[in-house]
């Protein structure tokens, strides 16, 4: 049982700290100043071919 308690303590402290650091890193990466053009491009993907007819759809 000693190994379980040691691993539980490790997971409760250091792994939690590491995952918090990863979370903060992802947030900072997403909101960095240079990512604005990529986010705008990703937001407009669904409208890219809006004027083209749908392929394989029903014909009126």
C-alpha cells in the first residue's frame, strides 16, 4: 500500500501542477498576438465556398 500512497501523493501535487501549467500554456498560445490571422481564417472556413452549389445534394 505504500507505493499506492506515494503515487497518489505524486499525482495530487506534481501532476496537478504540470497539468495546470499545460492549461495556462495552451491559453497563452491561443491568445498570442500573432494568432489573429489564423483564428480569422479558421472562423471563415465554413463560408469559404458559400456561393458554389452543393455537390450530391437534391435538385429542386
